[in-house]
């Protein structure tokens, strides 16, 4: 990322970019020097190399001089505007046809890239490219970011700008005061008395608290705010560091939570507390914040406050290496009477070691004792056990679920999380989730759920434990209960493989069992649609095949022709009534945005798709009619036959154009089928006169629908197909034939009539997907 790196662009390209810069931009460029080689002027070549040093070759290859110049201009503009911004943060978003360009510039600080990336990701802003060079502008280090916003994400990015500026403003304050916050920790340590300090987790010696604060200062805590104050007046504005020096909505919410902790410390007569907040950090990593509050002297109401989160270094430490936590472990072992190095002793230590470290520090020892006993009981009972506690402020609910491994799956975890958030009226997917799978015979699932601000939730819902245990019942057991009403000719034990069970809810599995049961030698492929209950989930298409494995490359073109996009796919081998059966599961989405309703899809579309997959029906754009109008795959074959006949006798268009004309005018296609049905369906016990009258009524509806057809070629095709249908005199369509035959009155069809025109007939036949043949009879 400097002038000595490999040149990204040819000299001729650089010259073209340079020629597009304005004198003002050139002047800004002349004030830049290389951050890695201070004093070395930045040329346009150096600037381009620095900007694109970490770009993909594809991104570089696609840049035109004009596009590269636009990026250079945006970068230089952001740098030059820094001095005019009161907070020295330049932020500019430009809309493009296929997304947007975001330019940022600010004084260099650590964690800029990760903080920006986390903020964009949280807002679901997709990024195509993220470039982040550092320059010296007039001798000061400036961090520059160029971010290419992906197509479809511009509006979200634009709405995010105020929050992004707020985050960068807070980041600069944290970077500026980080050393001062660590110094305040050292000052607090020196003020600690020799007498013990009372905390929300019991009494600890001053030496232990001192070592804990030193442990935090030794790279185990990422500080975002710190300050001092008094129990009566709260935080002292003159001493505040980090984000406290930035007044915004985020700091206002943070101040409210810190004030809660100060009040609780005062009312409880405590000198020391470790508590988790509701808020998460928006800097570097979006971890839940921890607040450490220390009143060094019992006789003095002054306190020190530190807000931040534990670093990865802290999480890597075992419990006996962490001050405060090691004393909690000692108290648990003493309470349980565990002999050193015994099984119970090692087990208690192992449970605390593998739970979330911030939760272990913030949880009172009495709750940790209950948690250790909860986990120990599963070894003897082989069932799910769960414990939920709420902190004394009513800020967070902490739930531990201990269960045998066979009861755990990703789907189970999601269900448990949903149960907790629903029970506590928390935001969906707001819980922190931690899974401990270190033990072969036992999994431990920990969930920390932030409770709504101001909601006084002091009790656990009575049904919560029962609901969680029910949600973690063994998958096979839940499936047996859910499928009792099904009349199956085969046992369900062993039908589905383990990877299927891990990824599939039992409600979906019951649906799949019904589909599997409908397989037969006559119908070796079955297609069905399932809609998950989870809000926002995409429909799932299930394809069972007894004869062959259906690949995604085979299924995708077939689904494309019915207007459905494949988003993801999973395949499994199952055991069904016909033995080994191949299962393909596809997450799908309709291109037209129309909802996919299982009741309609499984009746109208799925049977036709099964025939196409088996090779018993062609795959072409006409199959889109399955989703548009009430016609089946046989009726579509009838329309395909007429198209093939029309193509043979008059080259009015290509066959694909004919198919697209019908697929693009579903009402016309439906009316053609209805006219044909009234004319020939033996199920209608009507006279010829009545059949003619009803088909004429359908023709009138068709002619009205033709008014909406704007393309002249398609209009000609549809009118020609109407002429063929109207002048059909005989067919074997309703006899379920292997080959379809149609007899036409050709002298009544203008584009078929011979000259001179005796009484004549045209016989056409169609077998499956083969070409149609015609004979004219005079």
C-alpha cells in the first residue's frame, strides 16, 4: 500500500486519470505524503496504487479511466473537506446506477475498518469493495475509506449515514482517550483500601479486586468509556473519557444504564459491581457491554466507572487465571464439599471454564452453584434441564439449557431462542447465544436475553421450563408424536439421515413424510411445497425421486420455466416405500413476487413438475402457465401440440415465440383450453348445439383478453391458435393417449385452405415431446 508496491495500472491509464483531475484536486494531491515513507510525495500513480492495493484483479480490470478518476476525486474531496468538518469526519455517499460510492476520511485511529464493516453489516448493507489506504495530509495521518455499495443497498446505506457518523465520532473519542482510560484504572487500584470490598457476588479482598482491575488493564478489556463521580451526583462531567465526551443518542442510552448501576450500588451498600448492560458496543466489535463500578473507600462516596467488553484474550483464560472468577469457583467448590482433583471438583471447574466469561463474572456465586448442579444432573438423567435467572436490575435474563447431544440441533437452538424472546417480550434475535460442546455426553446452551428497557420483569414465566424441555425433545420422538395421524405404509424409524434431522424441523418432516408416502412405481417422483412458520422464511420445495438422484443443475432450469428462482439447495438419501430415495430440498422465490401458497402449488403446479422431472413432459416456457392459470400439464401439452402444428404449416414465428406468447397471455391460454374442453370433453353430457354455444361464450372472453396483447406478432400467433382450436373436429385427448391426435377442418382455416378448396381435413399427431406430424386429406 505504498509507492514501492506493484503498479496497479499502466502508465497510459494513469495519465488519462490525471488529465481528468481539476486543479483543486491536484492541489490536494500535492499536499499528501506517503504514510509509510514520510516525506515522500504522493503522485497520482502512488495514490492509485494505495487505493487499489487490496482490490481484486477483477475490480481493477473493470475500471475505466473515468471510473478510476471518480474514485480518486471522491477520495481527494473527502481529505480536503476534513478541515471544514467540526468533528473532522468527512462522509459522502454518491448514488450510481448499480449501487453507490461511499467516501470517508478522518484522523487515523485503530479499529476503523472493523467498526465500519460491523455497522454496515448490522444494517444489511451489502458491500462489493472496501478500500482503506492511509496518507499523511499536511503531516497528519488520515485514514481514507472507499466503499462500493452493492446494487439494492443504496437506500439502506443512505439511511445509515447519521448512525455511521455517530459511530465514527464515538470511535475517535475512544481512540483519543484509550490511554487515559487505562491510566484511570491504575489510579483506582492505588486508591483501594486494605479492607475487603462488598460486591453483588459476595465479599472480595482489596488485593483480589486490585488484581482484577490489573487483569482488565492487561489487554483483557476494550474500554469505550470511563470516568469518576459520586454516589449522590453521579458521573462528573469534567472527568469523563471515551464516548462520554460525545453527546448523542447512544451515549444518552448508555448514561441511563450506568445510572441504574450507581443507584443499585448505593442502595445495596456495595463497593464493587460487575454487570452486563443491554447495549452493545458499536466500535470494533458488536459485543454486549460490561460495566465495572468501584467505590474505593467506604467512607468516601467517590467511584470509578469503566464500560467496555472483554477481549478475545480474556475469553481464552481459564477460570483459575481470572481474578474474582477464581474466588467464585472456590466458593462453589467449598459449598459443594468437592474434594480437590475429584470428579465433581474437575467438573465444576470445567463448567465455569466453558461458560461465557462475562456471564460468569457478572453472575452471583449462588446462581453459579445452581448452574453447576443443573449440568451435573444430566449425566444421571439423560434429559434436558434448564435454569433461567434475571439480574437484580431486571436488565437481562440468563438461561442455561443442558441436554444430551442427540437433543441438540441448530433448529432446536433457534426455537429455544424464540421461546425466550417471546416470553420476555425481547427483540427477535437479540439474545447472545453460546454453545459449549466440549463434553461428548452433554451440550450446554447459554442464552443471554436483553429485557425491554423500563419493563419490570422480576419473575420467570411458569411455563418457560416446560416449553424449553418440549422444544428439546429428541427429534425422532417429536416426529413420532407429530406423525401419529398419518396413515403410512412404512415405519418412520430410520427414514431420514442425521444431517437431515439436524437441519429440519419436525413440522417440515411430517410434510415430507406425506410426500414420501405418495411415491409409487407409477409416480417415481414427487414434488411438494412447504412454507415454514418463521416470519420471513422462504418457501421450501421438496423433490423425492425413487429412480435417480435429482441434481440442482437438472431442477433449476425446470423451475426457471415456471418462474421460480432457486436460492439454496440441500440433498439427502432417505428410506421410503420404494427403498432408497433421493431427496432434494430447494429454498425458492418467485420472480414475479406473487406469494407461493402450498395448497394451490401442490395441487396445480407440483404434479406437472413431477412429470417434467421424470421426462414425461417437456421443459419449456409454456410450463409457466402452471402457476398462472388453472391448467394442468396435459392441457399444456395440448397447447404445445397446437404450437407445433402451427409452426409446421405456417412459419408465423418460432416455436419459442409461440410458447412465450401463450405464457405471456395466461387468460388467452386458459380460454383456448376451455373452448377445447367444451367442444370435446365427454364428461359434459351436452348436445352439439349446446357445446357450440358454450365454446362461443368462451371465445368472446378470449377475444376480450386479446385486447391486452400489445405485441403484433404474439397477437397473430394467438389468433392463429384460436383458429386451429375452433376448427378441430376430432381428438383422442380425453382417452389418455400415448400419442395425441387432432383432426382439423383445414378448408375453414384461412392460412391452411388449399386452392381450389374441396372438402379437406388435416390430421396431426403428437407423442410426448417429439415433433408433430401432419397429413392433409381431400
